[in-house]
């Protein structure tokens, strides 16, 4: 039976991130190629849905790889930032953030993590920084950061890659229209293993265009993130499915 797009992405992500040592550029590029093929419907979201509640009664054709008898989530039906949890293990996590127009996901980091993201639909303003120098000696992290991105992106857009120390590891999103972002994070956030999500305020430096002082701050009290069920194709995890060795040389 043909695997769904999200199953293919899971298989490749597990093969890459569970191996010993760091992923190669070729492997990350392969994951990016797979991520670029995924659309909202492939993760159970109807991007054009105009229902009043997040859950729609709409279904897709049974011949589609995204066929789901339980219906789809309505992309335009969310009133708060909503996270759709797809998968998490020791090596990586997969999920979708759906943002209503006007909502802001504030400046936050991805400590020691590689992040692949794709804007599935909509448009958003992205601001992203990388550290130039930082001080973690006190109770709060503070330091100088260089701005990597400060622009509006609109779907369709090729996936982005954030590395632990480059690519815009500290970023924020402001939804200009209803939008959704599919993330693959490796390793996943973990308080236990020293990978918490930290929030920051940015103070631009007038004399240094493109640079800012970033200062750690508590999670904003007005940040509300709700959960929604994953209604896309089921994923068969490595515990139940042996997908063997992936030949990256023949996939790029």
C-alpha cells in the first residue's frame, strides 16, 4: 500500500535523526524536499474551511492519500493559536501551528535544535535572529543578536531550515491572514534535558542596523495555545514498522 506523505516524512525523519552523529547536509536537504511536498490537507487541515468551529464535517475523496472519515480541521475556524500534535519521540517531533489573522507567536528559541518548517497556507510576518554574543551567567539570558529575517512570507514558500546556531534560531510569527506552519524539530523541546522554550524581548540598536539586544523574559501572559486533534493519515511508528535503510544518494 502506498505510504502517505506524512508517513514518508516520518520514516525519513526517524532514519536521519535516530542515527549516531549529526545529519549530513544531503540528509537535511532530502527532508526539506519531502516537507515541501506536504500540503495542509495531508495533515488533516482544510485551509479554505470557513466553518464556525475548528472541526469541519467536510471529508476528502476516499482515493486521496489524505482520506479521513472523521473530517478535517477548518483552517479558518480557529480563534486562538492552535497546535496539532502529530508525533513526538526522543529524536524529533512533528506538529502544526495554526494561527488566526492578527495573532502573534512571540520571539522564542530552539536550543540545540534543528528545525524544518513549512508555511502550509496563508501569510505571516517573520522576524528571526541568531546570537552574536550572549551572557547566560545570570538568572536571565541576555545578549547581542543579528537579524537574519524580517519579512512577510506567503504560501507557497519553500521550507526553511534553522540550525542550532544559524538560520534564525530565535524567531517570531505575526499572522497577517489565517495561516499554518508544519514543524519538524530535532531533538524535541525537553525541560528534563535542558531544552526549554525561552521567550525574548528585542531592543533594536539604532547605531547598528540589523542588530538588537535580546533579553529573556517570562512566557507572555497573553499567549494562548490550544490543542486540536490530528486528523490526517495515521502514522505507523518505528515500533511497528521496519522501513529499512533509506538510500539518500538516490533521493536527491
